[in-house]
C-alpha cells in the first residue's frame, strides 16, 4: 500500500513523459496543474489590484498599469533565454538525452544571471526617461516611478523564477511549479496587505507603503519562489545533473539557445514595444466626465480615467487570455517531447486535442466575463467620488465588450504557436508578430485615433485601441494557421532524430 502511494506521488510530482499514453490523458494531467497555477497567478493580480485600488484609489492603480508594458519589455532579456531553454529541455527530455539536457539546464543558470543583471541595471537607468517619453500623467508619475524601480531591483529573482519554472514544465512537471506558485501567491497576498494597508485599516500593523509595498511584496515572493525552483532542479539528479562541468558555457549549447530564443525574445520585445507606443497614446486620452454639480471635471481627472480603465481591462484580460497562454505552454511541451522522440504523427493528434480544449475553455471564460465583468471591475475601482467610480466601471465594461471575441481567436493562435515553438520554429512567429503588431496595428492605431478625434474626445475615442488589437488578433490567427499548414515547422528540431516516425 505504501509503495503504491509513493509511486503515485512520484508520478504526480515528477517529470512526465508525454511521448506515451493517450494524448488527451497526458495533456489533461499536465494541463490541470498548469491551469490552476495560472488561476492562482491571476488571483494574485486581482487581489493586488483590489488592495491597491481600495486602499490607495484609482491613481495608484493607474501607476501600476502604466508600468506593465515597460516591465514586460525589459523582461525580454531573460525571456529570450527562457524560451530557448524550455524548448531544448522538452526535446532532449523526449529524446532521453541526459547529457545534453544537463548541459542545457546548467548553462541556462549562467545565462539567466547575466541577462537579468543587465536588464536590472538598464531598467533602473532608463525607468524615468521612458515614463516621460510615454506621456505618463503627472498625477501618477511618482508612484509609477517608485513601483517600477522596485520591480527592476527584483528582476534577478523574477527572471530565475520564470525560467526555472519553465524548465520544470519542459520536463513535464507542472504539479511542483503549481505548489510553488500557490505558496508564492499566498505569501504575495499576505505581504501586499501588510505592506500596502494603512495602520488604521489593519489593526495598527499595516505599513501603509502604497504601490511601493505592492512592489516589494511581489519581489520578495518571487525571489523566494526562484530559490525553491532552483533547489527542486538541483535535486532531480536522476533526470538532470547540475555541476561545474554542465554549467561551463559551450558554443554549441549557447548557440542553440540563442537560435531558438532570440526570435522569440525579439517577438516579445516587439509586442512590448507596440504596447509602449500604444500606451503613450492611451496616457493622453481624456474621457468626458461631469461632477455632481454638472461642471466638467479637471483635465487631470478626465485624463486619468482611461489609464485606470485600461489597467482594469488588462486585469480582466489576464483572465480571458489564461486558456490561450496555458495551452500555448501545453502544446509547446507536448510537441517538444514528441518531436525529440521522433513522433510527428502524435504531435498532429495532440494539436487537434489541444485546440479543442483551448477553444472550449476560452468560450466558458468569455461567457463568465460577459456575465460577471462589471462585478470584477467594481472590486478594484474605489475612487473618492462615487460618480467617478461608476464612470470608470462603465467605460471598462464597454471596452471589454469590444474585446471578448478576440480571446477565442487567440486561443487558436497561441495553441498553433505553441506547437511551432515546441518544434523549435520560433522565427515564423517573429515574422507574424512584426507584420500584425508593428506593420499593421501601430499605424492603424495612430490613423484611427486621429480620425476619431472630436470636441468631446480631443485625443481620440477609447474603443479605438481595443478595435485595433482585435484586428491584430484576427490577422495573427490567419497567418499562424496558413504557416502551420505548410508543415515547415517540422524540420526545426534541435534533436537530430533518426528513428522512424511512430505514433
């Protein structure tokens, strides 16, 4: 009895071989912890926004929202290596190549340290100039600057956590990262409440640090989680060996990581850069708003409304995009392991299964957002003026209604993209991202903002930003499906597999 329980525990918490068994079964076993982990992460983002919004108001919430695209842009430095490493890990694990698997993991640790240290220093230097360049409203600038600088200080811990949890998932282990993430989320929430809440609202023990407290809570929790992930990886000696020899940088392994990771990193950079450019327009939008006496609110208030709206919508957006992001990871790991094992037919069966699950779950999430969306927004919008709260919630709901169909579209695009990425083909997704987000979306946004200017909306109508995003989503899925149909992605594996194709 004990031996069976021990075997079951090892099966649940250990690396999962996705090259055998029914695709649906192995995917579900991998997906459920991954979904729960993403839900936990989203729950933290929601709670964090609720804490900051309720205790410090919409300006503080806006300050966090203004910095999101900037942080994501600098995270490219470690996400580049993380993508390459996770793909190589899944392929070498599928090929049962422990030597190259160990070298990949060992050298990844050195590359992550170098990348995150560089990103941290560069981010601290450029933080304020970038906020100025994107027209950050003056009433949120100081909070945004403080929040962003603290987050950059924690970049090393953040980078290690994201990449190492990705390595564990590449090994087919989604349960242990879930446990770590749940612990990280609980710790993050507890610290955020303690650091952010004023003393008079938390039994005299609140530190009242505002957005700075929220940032420090995240940095501390993610750094501790990174340490736990590293300990976990070092103890998996039956799967991977991390020592001085495996950590010595070699031209071949680093070259493979760079070849696979750089296109994906550039893709993320382009996405982030496009968000930063769009954010500079968002920061200028003014929303009509009259005070209780019928007079028009000040420019600063009308200007900050849409920044708060965009922050709120992006929080709900993280919920809506959860299935797309989850099945991107599922498809990537499943494909990587089976490509490494030479099982192309199994990859195609897994792709169909993954698409069905991604679209189905996305549809359920979209319905939930349509039904409960307004209630979500009310949780973290708490302006001093009740009329202002109602205005922010009203506009947020209107913007979300524009976006909903895009989430089902992106479930398809991200799943197809995950398959191609798992196969080692990251260049195609780069070209698609350049075409849809830079060549088309950015110019289209500027044009539509200009054409939608009216006396009521002197800097353009707010829905423009979400309409152009929806157009980019649609073009992305069309291009991804067309390229996928060519089958060229099947030839990009880092593992030179000579075994016959088998199911």
